[in-house]
C-alpha cells in the first residue's frame, strides 16, 4: 500500500521569483528553478501549475503527472520537477505540488 501525501509547497520556499507553495513531507534536497517561458512572459501570464509527483525510496522523481494550471506554464514545471531530489524514505511516496509562476 502506497502512502499518499497531499502537499502544497508553501510560499516559504522561494524559487527565484517563482514560488513552490509548503515544504513537502519529504525534505527537498536539490532543485532547479523552473524557466519562465518566453511566450508566457510576452503574454504577462501568471498562474499555478498543479502536479502529482511519485518519489522513489532513494528520493528521485519517478513520475510527474500534470493535473492543472495553464498549459503554457506546465511544460516548464514538469521538466524541472523531474530533476528534483528528495530525502530518502522507507517507501515510495506521492506528493501533490503547486508551482506558482
């Protein structure tokens, strides 16, 4: 049985002008900031991308599922979250994240 953790990253974790909304249950060890897409900048587009992230026992991201938010922002968020590293745990977890642009 997988333990599902519903997480919203909090505004306390600042990602270079972008917000990842409250710390996940598993500590985030390494992360890059998502790129703000040029087309979104031209359109002055802002918003939140919601993702479901499966994190392995070793802390790497196994799978990312886009579940909401503006599609122009989603690709950048999905791409960068795949590179994030979390602390190890005794079992795989699922995190629900919100990335604010």
